[in-house]
C-alpha cells in the first residue's frame, strides 16, 4: 500500500425534526454542556478486537482490493465535539492531493460498522474507505461515535449528526475548502443503518444543519421494528445486537420498545429526503428484505433510489469491490458534483 501523509405520520415527522434540531444545537454547544455537568473528558479507546473491521477474516475482498494512490492527505483525530457524558468525539479527514484541488469540494461522511458495539474510523478497512473517497475527489470525514454498551441509541445517531453540523461550521469550511451545500454520507453495516437514518431524519432543505444531499449505504439493518425483523426472518444474532443497541427487545407491541421504530430509517422517509444508493449481498447476515423494503418505501415517496444487489454472502464493505466502488462513486458524483 502506498504510504499516505498523516498530520495528526406528521406527528412523528414533527418529533424527528425536533430531534435533528436538538442534535445540531448539541453539536454547536456540546463542550459547554460538559462543563456545566462537570463531566470528565474521556477518549474512545477500543481494544484491538473492538476496533476490528466488520469484514471477518483476512480474505482480500471488497475494499481490501483498493490500492490508494500517492499524495492523498490525512488529518487524523480531529475533535468534532465532546458528548454530554464526557466522551471525546473525533474524526479523520482524508483529502485529494493538494495539486488536484480546485475550488470548494464536496464532502462524504464515512461511518464505520461493527454492530454499533465495535469498529473504528481508522482500522485498516475503514481507513481504506476514507482514502478511496479522497481518491475520487471528495473530502472524506471518517467518524468515530459512541459504542454499545457504554452508550445506546440515540447516542450514535446524535454523534454522526453532530459531525455533519461541525463540518458545516465556517471554520471547517475554510480550513478544508468544503462546500457545505454538498455533503453526503456513506456507511456499512451498523454504519449503513446510521447513514440511512441520518439521511431520512428531518425534512426540507438538504444543505443545512445535519441534513445530507446523498446517502450510500451497504448492508444496513434499516427496519428495526419487530414486524420487519420477523418478516425478514432475522437471525437471533441480528435480533440480539438490535436489542443491545436499543436497550430493549423489539416486540410485537411497539409500545414496549418505541425506540425500535424511532431508530428505523424506513419509518422516517418523506419526499424531501435525499437520493439513496443501497448495496446488499443476496445471502448475507442482514436479510436482503431489509434492503428491498427500504427501496420500496423510498420509491413510494418518490425519493430517487438505486439498488445494487450482488451475489454471495460478503457483508458491508466486504462487497465494495472495484465494480461497486465505481457505481457508488458515480452515484455520489451525480448528486454531490
């Protein structure tokens, strides 16, 4: 690998719009909140096992087939906020070579997977995602977010929303020469869920707050309600990690675990939402019914959607081979410029 330079219903819609507004406000005043509650600042410090990729094994598949070109720039471990519980929130920014930049650039926020309980923005596979996006001419921001069991929903989506709001701050726009009107999001597995949910939350213009102009997600479990999991024949493993993420078990009576619906991207689709690309493998651990239902829900609201269904059982960025990378990049270029 080429070395890279590193420098360190309407009622429901109203409620979710309020949540997005609150998340953005939190992003802008999050450090002050910590001071008010006198919380000690602590860093996310996953063990090697916790930081591992969701792509199991050492097989050279998906994103592992990408070889970064020379000259890409990485600004690592930039603080985008401090959560109310004192967690230091960081991201990495990957950029094209300096001599390839002309004018403000579109941004893609990259969200790692790992069952909402592990993973890291800079493990080998997700660093490669960040570099691949930079090689395509985007400014890529690879985010870390709080993990289960120390933090449960909605901490993870609040963190990702805060990262988007941080990137829109004038200081970051100037620092990285960003176009705040052209921010998209890419995620895989649990990160695919967060990418999809981020894109569907809120309504109206796609260039303010934590709204994004395009969503590309791979293998995301996007319908977490009991009815959807049952219809898709979800495994006990998937049901288990969803329960851990939500802090309750999705049940036939949604009142017993209301956050299951609130955390489902399929429950928040409306016509103002951004275009979506869904990538999924036919026989993987997240049932393909999740992707199919999400696509049908988007189409019913006239939201542009592309579906890339690939054969086999690989998962998340394990399916992100050269062919799918080309398709995802084309989608992002079409909708972000």
